[in-house]
C-alpha cells in the first residue's frame, strides 16, 4: 500500500501488525523500531495524532529514539494540542541533536506562543 501512495491502507496495515501479539516476539528490536517510526509518520500524516503518540511511546519503550522520531513524536503531541509535551520533546531533540531541526525549533516557538 505504501508503494502505491495509499497511505491510509499502509497506516492500517502497520497498525494491524503492531497490534498483533506476535509483533514483539517475531520482530527484532530494529524491525520493531522501523515499523513504529513508519507508523508514527503515517499516523501524523493522516491526522491520527493519538495513534502517533501511542506508536511513539512503544518506540521509546524499546530504547532511546533518534532525533527524527522525536520530532515526529513532538508533531503528534502538537497536533493533539498537548503543547507543553510537544515543546519538551522538541526541545530535548534540539538539545540532543548534532544540528537544530527547523521543525523542532518551530514546535518550541509555536508551543510557547500558545502559552503552554
């Protein structure tokens, strides 16, 4: 579905695989991380911020998340109107990153403007 640009179907497929009881037993940690990152991005794209946050939490439970995943998670929190958490996650990504992300900086600024 992803190769045909049918992102809604791809998102549903990722969700089905991630929700499977076999996800953590059959997939390696690296495979789980890749699937969770992709699912988080697709959920954000579809405006399903609650699912994106859930995928991000599962990704963080596996181990440290990379800067790009942290930004996707910050976008999800921002889209879910949890500005304080969006700002904290984005700021942490900025602080940990080798170079500041424009998206992370924008989230921090917009979250501050929203008074949260």
